[in-house]
C-alpha cells in the first residue's frame, strides 16, 4: 500500500539531540543533601549514567559533593585527564590493575579480596608508593566485596600493610542489595555493622559508607560518614519516594510525514496495521539510539503539543508515530520529545522503563552515540 501523500523531507542530517540539564543535577543533589548529614560522594560511573561523567562530576562538586565514585580506574583517569582533582574512589578492578598509577593520580581504590590487597601491597612495596584503599565488605549480594569469611583476614592484612606504609585505609564500605524495598535492608545494615566491628577489633578505623541513592533518601541509619549517590543525581529515585528531576531530554526531528489508508502495515512484520486512514510521522531514532524494542506498541512521544503513540516495531534507526486525524499540522523538522522531565506532558525515562519492563537506569545508560549531546549549565534558566 503506497502513501497517498508524502511531504517534502527535512533537509540536512536529521539528528537527535540529547540535552542534559545540569541544573537538574544540582537540584537533585540539594534534595539528597537535605536528607542526610553525611558527606556525598557523586557516583559518575558509566559516563555519569549516560549524562557525561565530567559535566556531572563538575556540577556535583560545585554543589557540595566532596568526592567522586567510579567503577573502573579508566573512568577515574578520564576525570583526572579533564582536570578534576577531587578525591575519586574506584571500586571494581582486576587484581593486576595499575595500582601505582592510582597512587600517583591520588585515586583511592576499593579492595574486595585478599588477592587484591596482596597485589596492591606488593605494587606499593616495589614502587615506594602508598595506595589509598577502601576495604569493601559484601553485605548480602554475593557480588562485589569480600565475603564474611574473607573479611577477617582482609582487615588483619590491611592493618599490617597500613603499619608498613603500603596502604592507607581511608574507608570501610558495603553496598546494600535491598535498599529500594519498603523497609530498606536491615540485614544488610547489620552485616555492615558486624564488619565494621571486626575491622575495629584489629585497630582499623576509617570513614564508613554503605548507602547509595535509595538508602540515602529513605534510611538515615545507613548513612554513616558518607553516602554514594549516582542515580539520584540524574533524577532517578530507586525507592520511588522522593520527587527528583530527570536531567535528560531526548528530542528528534520529524523526517517525513505521510498519509496512509486504513489497513496499512507499519514497519517490519505484521505487528501493526492502521485501523483507519491516518497520518504518520517518521522519527530518526531507534534501538541503536537506545530506545528499547520491548517498548513498542506502548511507547509514545510528545509531538505537536500532544502525546502520540509509537506504532509498529522500533527499528534500529527509526520509529513511526501515529498523528491520527489531528488537524494541528506536524511538519518535517518539527521536534518530537522522546523523553524529558515531564513538564509539558512528554514521556519520562520512567515511562520508557515501564513500557520496556526495565529500569530507568538502563534507559539512560543505553543511549547510543548518534545523538548530539549538549549540556545546559546549572544556573541557566530553562
Ligand atoms: C552504582 C553504585 C552506587 C550508586 O548507586 P545509585 O543507586 O545509583 O545511587 C553506589 N555504590 C556502588 C558500589 C555502586 O556500584
């Protein structure tokens, strides 16, 4: 079935635009700080949850965060290369990571096992450096961090290595697995308290940190000296209890508008056939740009002042939106908002996550390279 009418396509390269509102990051950090007396470590792993690690880091530091968190050391190097000299903690590295470089860059590293600590102490001994470490205890996820059986030997060895000047123990850390559930994670908190007591029995005392965003917002008993906040900075509250502001907006220009008769198939396969004659708009964003295919037939975008359903499958590079018989014109070049903070009725990352049965975290960290990225400075008027 051919299109009855095809309007002229927009000229130029159609490009989607990813706008990060650093003012939202600042606002979210203020909200989080109002919930805790602890220091805030801004977690900027995975490129600042897709928002730009350097931009989010600078904004957070300018608004009261006292340090930065990164998963891998490579992420820490990138912060240093950008001229950010605030304390950085990196917590997931192979045993043979470049511990000497970490010491030279004044990047602290989490220690999740005896094997890691031995490698760090040996690198320190050979190079004459002191590596700053945070001892990481598993409090119930069987994931990262030393198991309860390994923890005792780990803190004992760390105390000896500290006396020899090989390491400086600057933190005791854990990470809660159930903090986003109502009631929080009391078992995880208790496991952490036991681990702290074991460390203190061998003479190790250091700032303690356990809470991430959900616990920072809901469970003061977990805050200790420092909270590590990532998702909350960019507007995601895993506990679902506090209104934070999503910092990301994704827009895409309409490439083409066409009228189709009733019964037209839309996109690959037979998943969608138009029920009536209708007008369709083509947007140049698809799953390669991070739109989850699983959201098809539930998803919508804001276009021409209204939410319009995405119809047919989400392709790699494009989606089709049904404009219906709305007399308000939508033309090539008009901007559709795929998601944003929701101020004008546009979908949010939370909507997309619901439509795709995933987490908003996965939406923001899964965006492709193609969108042009730009950052609105904190303090700029929206
Ligand atoms: C990702 C992560 C955080 C931040 O968690 P959010 O829920 O995004 O605030 C804190 N600590 C560790 C160890 C992490 O991996």
